[in-house]
C-alpha cells in the first residue's frame, strides 16, 4: 500500500502530472501555502505539547493563575499573518486572472453537458464523447448544459469551471504534454454523477488533424451508426447497452426488443421501432413501469433526424440478436 | 425582567446534600418534562434529541465510507446503487447540518448554561424556548419523514435546477428546513434578549464568560441570516410547485442566483456552528489550565468580528460557478479577513496554558485535540481561498476534508469536550476519566486517519459526491474508511463512558474542575431555580482564590 500512495514516478505525492501551462503556477502556489501552513502549525503544536508537559498539574507544582496579556505579542501575531494572507490573496488573484483572460487565436471546442454524458464538438462539426486536443495550442472551451449544473474538471490541467444551464461558460488552457488524462464532472448532477467522466487525448498537430477528419464521418452501417449516435447523443448516460441485466437510471437497451413492456401509465406496449421512436420523441408518455421516480428523459424532438432514430432502433435490435437468450 | 430580581426561597445549600432538591428530581412524570419551562430540562431534551440525530448521521457516514471501500466501477456489483449512495450522502449532510451541528452547542449546552452563567433563573422567554424545542422536533419529523419516505437525493445544498426536476420530496424537505429555521431564530432571539437584559449587576460586557460572547455572536447570525434561508426554501418550493421562473433556466431563471441565496445563509451558518465551539474552548482552556484566559478582549472581539465578516464571504463557495471576475476577487479578499480573528484565537488559547497548571483530563484533551484539528481546518482554508488554487481544489475531496476538519474536528470535538466538562453539572455524576481520555485519543487518531488521506485524494483530483472512483484512488479511500471505523469506535467509547456514569458514576461535587464562572457556584445538578439568591459576580477568569478541597473532591472559592 505504501508505494502505491506515492503513485507513479512522473507524479508528485500531491498532484497528477502537470499537463497544462497553468499547472506549474498552481502547484507552486500549493507548495508555498503548504510551507506557510507548516511554519504556523508546527510551532503551535510544539508549544502546545511543551506547555502540556511543562505546566502539567502535578504534586508540588502550582502555576500562576494570573491572566496574561502581552500587547506586543498580540499585535505581532495579528499583523504578521495579515501580510502573509495578503500575499496569498495576491498570488491567487494574479493566477486566476491569467486563467480568465482568453488569449487571441484559440482552437475552439464546444462542450455540451447532459446527464450523464459529455459531448464535444470541434470546429469542423465533428462530435465526439471523448475530448481530443492539440498539444501546445491555446484551447478555448465553450460550455453549455442541457439540463442541470455540471462542472468541467481536468485534474492534470488544474482547471475547473461549472457548466450552467441557460448560459455559456468559457475556459481556456494550453495542454503541454501528449497523453491521456481524466475529465470529471465535479458538480453533483444526479444518479450517475460519478460515471460522468471522459478521457482527454492530447495529440500532436498531425494526430489531431487525423482525429478531426475521422471523427466527422458517420459510420455507414446502420447498426454501427446507431451505436455511434448512442454514444454521442447522451443516451449512454442512462440506458446501458450490452451489459446484460445492468440497471441504469433508465431501462437497459437489452432484453426488451420484440417483447411487450409494461408502461407506468398502465397497460403494455410492444417494444418495436414504433415504441423506440415514440420514446425518443415523447418520452414521458412511454415511461416504463418501475422507473416512475427516475429523472425524466427529455424529448429529442428536433434533435434527431428520422434516419438517426431508425439507426438507434436498429442498434437496439442488434443487441438482442447478438446476445444469446438467457435461461 | 422580574425573574432575576425575585429571590426564590430555597433551603440553604447544605454541604453534602444527597437529598438536595435539583432540577431533575424537582417534579416527575412525562408532562413535567414535556411541558417544562425550565431551561435546563429543555437543554437536556435537546441534548437527547440532538444526540439521536448525530447517531443517525454517524451511521450514514459509516455507510458512505463502507460503500467507498471498493471503487464500484461496475455499479451493478456495488453495495449501494448510485441512487442509494446519493440519498445516503444527502441524508448524512442534511441530518448533520440541520439537525445536529447547528443546534448542537447553542440549543443543548447553550440552553442549559446561559441562564446559569448569568446567575439568573431562566432565559428571558421560557415559553418561547419550549416553543423552539417543539419547532425543532416538528421540523425534524417533517424532514426525516420526507427523506425516508421516498429518498431525497439533491445533496444538502438543494442546488437548482437539479432540485427543481428531481423526483424526490423536495417541497416537504424544504418545509422541514423552514420550520427548523424558525427554531433557530427563536433560540437566537431568546439568547440575545437574555444576555442584553438579564446580566446580573456587576457583570459588564467584559466580565461575561467568553462562552456567552460566542453564543451572543452566534445568536446575532441566527437571527439575521436564517430568515434568508427561509426565503430561499420558500422560493425553491414555489419554483417547483408554481414554476415562477426565478431559479430555473428553462423559465429564464438563474440557477446561480439560488447559490447566492443559499450561501448567504449557509456560509454564516458555518459560523453558527463554529463560534459556540470556540466559546467552549475558551472556557475549557482557561479552567483546566487554572489560569485566566490570555487576551480576553481579543477573543471577545474576534468572536464578533468573525460573526460580522462571516456575512461577507459567501461567494467563496462559488468561485467556479461563473461569477464575474471582480466578484470572485472581492470575495476572495474578504474570505482571507476571516482567517485573522481565527488565528488570533488559536494563539490566545495556546498562550493561556503558559505558566498555568494544566490538568490533563478528558475535557482538556478534547480541547487540545480541537486546537490541533481546527488549526489544520483553518490553514487548509488558505488553499481554498486563493482563487487560482481553488480552480483545482473546488468540489474535490480536499474541500470535504477541509470542512470536516472545521465542522467535525472543530465543532464536534469541542461539543464533546464541553459535554464532558459540563456533564457533572448537568447530571450530577462524574464520569470515568480514564475511559474519557481513551475515547479522546481514539477519536483524535481515527479522525486524522479518516480525513488526512482525503486532502491527498482532493489534490490528486478525486471529485466529491462520487459513488464510484478510479482504481488509483483506492488505497487512500481504504485508509479513510479504516479511520472512519476507528473514529466510530472512539465516539462509541465516549458515549458509553457518559452513559456508564449515569448509573455508576460518583456524585459530582459542586465545582469539579475549579471553574470560576457562575455555573460552578450552584450545586450539581443545579436546583430548579438555579440560585437561592443572586450570586456575587466576579471576574469569570480569576482563579487565584479557588482552592482544591480534598473533602468533596472538588474546588471551592475562598471568600
């Protein structure tokens, strides 16, 4: 356990790898405040323990009962910390303003957060559930939420910003290292908050360009296209697919195709193309029994084209024929 | 107030009176408790209810930690489903904040001690006091029912718009909080009036025990800030029921406005929680060092300073929420101002021990543990107040660890210290000091083991409120869970030590610790009317004339 506590060789005890231009300044800030804290904390504890031992109650010893008061000392320990916190405030503010001031000429990426998926849209129109970035370029992130509050957090970059419904929020950073990093949602957003993660891939310019040209292509095969949409249109956050019996916040895609399913409003409906289409366009009327208290699914009317809905239906159907029937 | 001036005829306090009248035996029967106007009985009833809430919140904390023993990357294999986990942490936070920490010290210990420390018979409005208690009970029932009935899962912060669209019983829960808020306001009002009007002759503001300064400052916050919480909760309920469009972006509302409203109360509420704890520590450090408090005036002023600054810093909960840069910078600057009065207090407490006679008993060890833990809690606040640093640490386990160091390492540990300190006064029984010390040691070690790893989890990027986590975080999570189990054990030992004393404890002397404040001048437990005649008021931190008396096992004041 102990070696694991010290994590990988390229990380420090406290932090993940420094992978953006901000990381250095923030880690410096952390070390500085840590040392300031230690310089305060250690003498306090030493004094406390020393007084505990030295002045402990014991036979034959009687300390003074007089209340002490020492103006010089009191002014010193009020004024000195004041200067120190002013410095901390100043450094923090300078660093913050640097993070808030957008540089000119950025690579813009649009982020849509939706329970419990991230969707990234690049300048050429490509969409992807993972974040791909060019190394050494200033990247501007333009964020919006389709439902509740989320927060965009990449620990390796030391950046975080809430994604607020009803407005755009922005952030920028410059990745400095190629590699794969974690992106977390860090503002509580309901059932699968802790699964609202994505991977961040930082490429060199060539790799990034290659990614962009590939990501724009919708797969030709209808089933593949359904899966492609499933991953990009925030279906995946609630409806699990391919994991037999797994219970998500919404009904699983497995195990229902071609069978009658019970509805919350009473009665049953055959799970076919029609049901899938109606569920996507008018979800509340199709709510399944047992999911009455689940967060309501938003309608996708206007967001998905007919052929895209067909593709999703084909994908759901394919899951059934692929998995052998269970006993 | 007539209650003070009316001398109550009482049998002259006899030396060792086992038959002496006290508030516990003054009358009996269920109604004599349920309808009592006696502040001491109300305090004891609060204590019992609050400790039940604490036990409930503690069990929920254990569930959280046990669930996080494994990374739960496959939710179908996890002990709790994600939804259940969310409900558990919501319940843990809400119960601990609204039912335990906020009322803990003011309502339980404050109610019991405030009038006695003032040498008076009761608070200014005894009926209002009983009313506050029943409002608490009513709010608690409302709240618990609504949470247990269908599962509230918004987090204790009720952030919009999730709380608008969540299927949980939000309206019922907000009404519970609303009612609890009134309980808090009435208690605060009562204490303010009592301290303003019922101080005995001779007790000027600067001869008041520091605990009362702290309770007074707390009461001001309760009266001024809690109504805003009430308003916020009503607006939230109205948003859900009527769709008025103030917080919901779909109706052109602003979700961030809710955060402003919410933290305008909930940040001062942090000081509602910590200020009384600081008051307890001031008493404990001085009494158990048998020495006047270092820098009395600075401690008193810093309580008021914290109460006032506390109103101006709520924005530091929202640095990443999308406020304007100027707003964020101003809030960051104001946040740092709070650190200074807190630092002054810590220095003063440590300075109090210097050249004193330090008794290392249970209450004192809890007080020393408080200083250690609260200092860590305060210093880690410096990281979070610095804007650029907060961009990384916000909403991670670093924050979780930070506020547990302040709320639990601070308020809870001080509350336990105070409970041990005044237990002999409240119950008339001495507890077993050895087991008390053992409990303090286990709590101290367990606490650090639980929350120190969480700082590291936070800097490494583990977000809070996560039902599952990546494998790299597992070791630290496991350390934390082991610590939590230990902490639970320590608290159990503390509880059992106190319960044991009720049945087998020695009779407590009038002044077991050598305190100089007025509560040590009436018998243990105090008689129904507290004092037969108004006690003489002296310096609350003058220990020169207090001597140990081996006959009673307590201390007596030499005239």
